[in-house]
């Protein structure tokens, strides 16, 4: 699921659910726990209506069994429901569910830490109803916690940083939001373009972050009287928007061509090392997330500390390998990870008298760039 292999994840989740139903019955805790894993997969696939039906079925089963609201799988189910409601845009219902979940877990601190803490869905719902201060507070808490637990370059950490930037922007702190947007998108956009299905919740979360980023760039540009800064902000916005213009298709085509292009033994060896390091890093992050969802007394702190150290080493190795490939085999690196389109790059291919009109229709606004072969370019959000 974390690798974006949604189809395989769904198969495994359904097999586990069916197996536990056959073995223990459809109302068993084991069966419902495995069905909750299926709900996670369906939610990430953005198949929210069937996910909601399944979560409500589990809720009814637990109610018939008389399980308390602070039982682990009951609380987990309520949390799943709250996040699904957020995905459906049912903001007030989602907030009610999150708050009920927090209250149910108030007397059980360990469960509250795992199942009652901040989430991207909760933060998004707070932003949607205009509770700006609470959104910033919760986003800050989530970002700092994930940064400490998973490291600053983990995808989950960067998503939280992007949501923090969006919350700050909605609070009017544009200048404070920009560094967070830049750090998050520098890593999120290429990863999502290379690995993520555009119909997934992950891509929708990225789209929300990028659109919030574009709004900040447009408003900052509108406020500045410095022509040089205005041009720089236009250039930045044009490059950022490339992640929403269809770069996933470009990436898929480039990756296919790049595999065939890695023909020299030296390059093939570097590529293999980079892929192995990335897979190991992603696997360790997944194991960390699983361990941290358990009770504190079930996970020795030394194990988590060791895993965090290993992830940090792998992050450094990945950075070194990527830079080495780009430096020694620039044509291959450009083919595998094409850089975002730039205003300068567009001007280089325009003939005298020609202009490029680029339009991006996002969820909340439409963004327009007009780039002539010579002269000042224009950018507006409407």
C-alpha cells in the first residue's frame, strides 16, 4: 500500500479477510480486524462509499457484541470512519467523529496516543470549517511527531509538513508557510509522479498541498512591488504546477525508456544499488509505522532507535547515489526523472512572436500562465 501497489494490496487484504471469516466467522474480532485493513486499502484507492459501508457494518457488529467505545478495534473503526467522512467532504460529521473518538479514549492514554492523535484528515476538516488556529496547532503537533519518529524525509512526515504549510497559509502566514511548502514539495512531487495512481487518496492529498502552495505564490506575487521577485514567483509556480499537469504519464514513459537505457555495467550497478537502498528504506519505514501502532510496552525503544538510525543512513546513501547518477550519467538521470518544465525552458523553444498559454484547472481555482518568447510573462489565479 505504501508503495502505491493498490491492486496487490487489495488482493492481500481481501484474502486475509476471507481466510479469517472462514476460520473464525464473520463476526469474529480477527475477521473484523482484517476487514479494517481492507477498508484502509479501499480508502487509499478513493473508493470511499464502499469503505464507509464496510466500516458501518463493522460498527454494527461491535455494537451487537457490546464492546466498549475504548476497545482497540472499536476505536480504530471510529477513526477510520472519521477519515472516510473527511475524504467525502462531510466535514462536520468527520469532526464530530474525531471528537467522539478522542473522548472515548481519554481514559486510556496509550490508545489515545495511537488512535486519538492528530491526522491529516482531522487537520483537513478543521481547515475546511475555518478553525484555523486548531488546524495549525494540530498540524504542528503531527509534523513534529512524525519528524521525530520517521525522520524528516519520510513521505508521511513531508505530507504532514505540507498540511502544516497549508494551515499556516489559511491563517494568513504566507511567508512562514513558503519554506514548509518548498521542503515538502521538493520530495513529494517527484515521488508521487513516479509511484502514485492519480485516482488515489495520496495523489489527492498531494494535489491539495500543491494547490495551497500555488495560492500562496499567486497571492505573494500580487502583493510584491519587486519585479524581479514577481518573476521568480511566477517561475516557481509554473514549475510546481508541473506535478499536476500530467507528469505521472511522463514519468511512466520515462521510466520504461530508462530501464532500456541502463546498458553500461557501471550505470546498471549504480541503478541497482539505488533501487535496493530505496526498497530497504521503504520497508523499514513501513515496519516502523507498524511497530509504533502497538502498545508502548510491546516495542523495545532500542529497536525503534536502531531502525531510525538505519533509515537515516539509507537516506544519506540514497542522496549520494542519486547525485552520483545525475553527475556521471546526466542523460540517464534526465530520462528517468525529467525535471519540471520551466519558463526559461519554454522560452528556449518558442519562436519569435509565439507565446505559450498554460491553463491548470484545480479543485478550487484555475491557474493561467502566459509566456511569450520575449517580454514579461503573466500568471494569475481565478
